[in-house]
C-alpha cells in the first residue's frame, strides 16, 4: 500500500508527457478571453492566470518608490467589518465590493461611480472574474453567491438572466449527492477564467458529512457544466482505492478554497486541494485519501488529470494546500525548466516540472509517529523536501516561548510545552496536548505566495503560528440539554473571538443586531448556515467547527434549545435591504432556486449527518477539544518573528533572503506580527520591488535582491486582501483595500472611512 502511494505521488499520465513544450518566446501571452495581457494588466483575481502577482510596469522603481502618495480614494460608505476584495481593472473601470456588499463599477480616471449592483450580501468577498468575447461585445463578471454561480453584464451592471437557469447555476447540483442534503457548495474564492470556461473550487465546510470539494468548470456564456473532476474519486477512477469503498458517498472537503493557477498556453490548470473532513480524525476514511492535500494538474479544457502530488497523506492536522501554485522558469541542472512551486501550511515548498510533475529535487517519504487514538489508522510516512529548506519553524520547545509574555504566562507555557508533544506530523491525542507548528492557520495560505516568473524567484509570506490541540470523544449534538461549565467557557470564548466586536459584550447588539434568544428567530440549521456562509454585513466564518456552532447556538439561546424558529428565517439578503446612494441599476443578483438557500429542509440537514446504508461508522469519533477552536487561540506563543517574507531562488534551491514583516508597536521593532499576513497579499514588480501589506496597517516595499525595506506607509485601517496594480493614462497605480480594523483605537469606528486607496507617483509637468 505504501509503495502504491509513493508511485502515485510521482506518476505522470501520458497526456502530461504529450503536452507541448513551449519556448520562452512562445510563452509571452497575448490578449485572451479574460481581457488580460500578461503581467501588464490586472483584469483577473490575483492579476493574471499564473497568480504570480507580478507586474511588468516600469514607472515605479526602487529609486522613486519613496515618492508614492495617495492619488485618489474610493470610500465604501458602509460599516461592513472588512472586505478582502482584490479589485479588477479593465480599461478605465475598476470593479470593487463596497456599499454594504454591492458590486460597484468605478471610473479610474474620474473616481465616479458608473453603476452599482446593490445587496450581493453572500457573494464571494475575495474577488470576481472578468470575461469578454473576442469582439468585446459580450463582457461579463462572474461570481458565486449563496450556493449559485451568477453573471453580471460588466457594462450595465445588470444580471444576465439567460445565464444558467434564469440567471443562476445551482452549485449544489452535479456533486454526486442529493442537493437537498448539501449545506454549502459555494466558493469563497472567485475561481479562474480560462478561454470560455470558469474553473471553480468550493468551500463546503469542515465538519462531518460536508459536501465533496469536486472541481468543476462551467461555460461562461450558457452556465452549462463542462466537466467535473472528482477530488474524492468514484469507483473506477484513479485514486479510488486510497479510500474506503463508499467514502465518495459521505466524506467531504478535498476542495480548492484558495487560488487556482493556469498555464494558459499549455492549457494546464493547477489546483491546490484541502483536507478531507473531518479534519482531525480519520477513523471513517482509512487510507492515503487522494486527492486530499494535493496539487493536481488538470487539462483545463477537459478536466482530465495530468499529474498530481500529495503533500500530506491521510491528513489529521488541517494542512490544507491553499496558497496559489507559482509558475516560474528556472535553470535546473543546466537546462531551462518551466516549473511550478507550491507552499504549504506545514512550512514546506515543493517544486516540480510543471508539465510532467517530476520533482526538481528529490522528495523523501520519512517515517512519522503513529496515532494511538482508537479507530485511527494514521499514515506511516510523510513527504519531506530534501533540498528546499522549510520557510517556517516546525517545532516548539520551552526555549521558544515568547520572551515578551508576562513571567506568569511564560512559566505556565513552559509547563504546558514540557508536558505536551510537538513536532511536524506528531499525531493528535485525547491524552495530552499536541502543539503543531505551524498550525491550522500557519505557514502559507491563500494570498501568501507570489513570484518573479522570469527570474525564478518565489516569495512566501509566512506565519509562525501554532495550534494547540487536545482531542476529545465526540458527543451527539444535545441542543436541549443545559450547558455545563465547560460548555459555557467554550461558548463564551467563541463568542468573544468571533461575535462580540459586532454584537456587543451582552449579546444585545452593537454594529450588528442583537443575538439574544436567537432560537426564537432562527432554527439551528439556519443559524449554522448564517455562520458558515455569512449574511448581509456579516462575513462567513469558514473555520468555526460544528461543535463551536452548537455551543454558540445554545449560549445565545440561553441553553433552552428551542429549535422551532422560522425555517425561512431570512432571504438571500436577510430581509428588506436598503438601497445605497448612487447609480443603482439592480439589486440582489438573479432570483435564487429555493434549494440553494441554506440547508433546505430540516430533514435534509439531518440527512447530511448520517452514514450511508452499509457503512459501518467508527465506534467512537474524536473531535477538536480545544477551547478556541482549531487550537488557534495562541498566535503569539512563540517569540518573534511571527510573520515574515521569504524569497526562494528556484534556480539554486536556496533561500535568498528572509525578513520579518510588520512593526510591533509595543515592542518597538519590526518583529513581524502574530497573524500579520493572514488575509493579506503581495505584488512583485519587474523593477525589483516586493510590495506587501500587513496587519500593522502598513504597506511595505522591499528590495527583491536582499529584502531591505525601501519604503512603507501607515494607513488608518488595516489593509485586507490582495492589492492590485494597473496603468492608466501613462501612470502606474497601486490599489489597497483599506477596510479592516482601526489602527488608532482611540478613534471611533465611524470617524475613519473604509476605502480603496490608490497610490501613484506625483504627476510630472506634462501629465494631465
């Protein structure tokens, strides 16, 4: 079995071998269906097909970057907690999310609004897709909203109602399961346009019986399904034997929730795939579990697998692969190789020939410690790069405790660390704590990779952020029973972490509405839907586990557990929605098919929590027992640096430079910040600059040669999402979505606008 998986990790299909090798000259792309010109425009999420965030514009240089100043601003004029939206710029129009989750077209020359499509409250918050026909007469924006795929006319802002079924495609369909049993099938990331297809991942959730994360492609004009790749293989498909025989009927996840990368000339799409569910216990999914935690190369036109590599076998640590695969050209062994590199949560960078899937350097399968959890069959080996060094710390000792903690905190953590287990791939246990470094949100995740594809340099924004785990035996959801003291502590911790800033310390409301006695207004299933998908001004919380949602529901219901509520509870926008000021042309997107909303009937929701007939479930299931959920409540457990930028030279296989990213005001040094680059991004320029945003409220510019800081500026709010860069009228612009938390806590939230801030060099005398 082990040998079979080792072979599977390096196998290449004949199709991959036959993919045409292209010269560097042939790889210079022209204008395509996404309206992009390689590295000159920003018409796609992440800038372009290769997701390098690389821009070949010459005006901003190392010598003049210190002269950057605010050219213009576009305020969102709302109180949405934070957008992580990467703007798309086509010709002289920038498309942004603003005005309480409305899609807005803004003239970048005048800053005026062209149109507003209001109240797209459950639309993907990270970005949008742009497509145009060859004659440019048909121009459309595609996005996911409330478990559907929809299209908007980029010129008018109105929904295209002949797309799909009356304007929408039901994403709960075509997954090989009863659509009424699926809670979430939408994508939190935009997907990617290739020719006349939109390639789409999903964010189905991380609990038991989540939907499968199958990769799909739809025609951008008709909405018709073009192909499906089963990430949890069906009978007869490659990888089926790496699961229990009926796993495809009930295992969920194995989804692309991060960024999709495409080699447009070769027609190869690279998908980073996440963990199977449930994340921390695999007693019902014995085997290596292809294609979980893999990079998979598919023929973008047909969905046929070309090659794959699995970075974690039988994942038990939530080590999703989520960061964008990076396409670079390198000199390797005296030959020019077109490569792809993938950065992982566990702090590894893997590099391959992008056509064949052959590793650039050897990757070893090394023995790891076996799990002792009853019913768990952990995988005996895991893959380790032999040449490329890790970019993150991968173990914690008592010497690593943060020196800036109080003496009491330091002593407590030293005791906990001494009695805990730590180390890469150390199995979780219900007998002791396991400190995983990096943790579930450490290493590299979405938005955290970029590249100079010409020079072969890959940049990784890293978080040294641990997870502290202790498993416990799962108890059935008992919503009608009183809460124990442990339940209350766990629920209160979750409320403070996720809810209090908007809904108030006493649950009666602040920026958001009152949540007191929530069971009188929402059933449990509808409450779970709101938490998972988001609603109105509330973002989705993808990493809240099932048990935490149960705890919250009981806590907000005063443990009375009345589940009746209103099955509808809310419509797509949560009730009558106010219209923003400005040129509103439409609202709420296309009409929604009933079964796409929430979880369907209560019976449908219950069905998703049952194993299929004939499947023998584990005698006992184990779940995350940490009070913070996913063990993520201790981002500053280690000493600095907590966040950093790492530059790899893939011509040599060495780290070129590493530097802390972020200024800690309390310490007074650039030590990086805990969670400092989560939800942030980079831009690389052909003039040798690495731009990067940070939790400290700053934008930084680093020298690509050595990592030295060239420039920084401090904003009034934390920048969120991936920045964008474009050229208009001969000037080069940098766009940052400054919609996050206030930097100056002495100010009121209403005193500082949320806005998209656009930077440029001062105008020259001959510029208008």
